[in-house]
C-alpha cells in the first residue's frame, strides 16, 4: 500500500483561508510602510496635515486691525482684521473677474461648548460689507467652513471684489442683522 505524500501546513489550508491570510499579510505590510516608512518631503499628507500655504499679497493698499465681535445664533464671530490689495495669491478667481482690488475680511469663529449639534452659517447670503454711503456688498469668495460644530474654533476670510480702494475705517460688516464698525 502506498502512502500519501505529507502536505505542509500551508497546503493543508483551504483556498479561502490561504487567500485571507495573504490579504492580512499585505494589509499589515502596507500599514507598517505608511506609518514607519520614509517621508521624503514636508508636504506629505499621508500621516499628517500639510503645512499652511504662504499667501502673497500684491499691491497692498491698506490694512486695519479690527478685533470686534458679534454673536450669531450663539456663535461668536470676530472680525480680526481687514486688508485691501490688488490681489492675494490664494484668490485666483478675482483675476478672472477683472476687478482691480480685493477687500478681505478675516474672521475667527468660536462656538460654545454647550451648542446642540452643528450650525450652518450661509456666509454668502448673510454677510455684507457696508460702504460709507450705506450701499451693501455680498462676498464674492468665502474661505471659511459654513459648518460650525460645538466647541469649535475656526479662522477664515471673506473676499469682496471692488473697483476702487476704500477707506477701511469708514466701513462696517453685518451678519444676520448684527453689525461691526471697522473704525473707532
């Protein structure tokens, strides 16, 4: 009587078990490679955040520190400053609109810890730049998240495209009926 050849431990597994074992080994190798592998540049976002981009301001006309706040539905919104220039490197859209100047309002949003759920702030429809003659402008670009989560701090800006430089201290900002004057 002939004896069957001995099978190794891998050959004795079912095809499904061998496939699952192979996938598990590949997954472990990939995770170890991503976490402990070499990272050759500073902008690698595989395991962390990208460094903040440097914004270049061209043709700066003026700037004003404001640091005044308003409260909208329990969320504190602070206008930290306002800046006016021919262009900002992170606002390529204004170049296509053929507007000679961009007025940028910097915002800091702080939600209370006891806020119940997320709150949406529709900046394009709620925010206005009020000129010295009372005319109001809507923002052309909103670079701030509309979703405000409990205990969240966030910064961003609103851009307004203007044809001529404005006197910053004569302007004000409104959001949902509340106003902040930029000047004294």
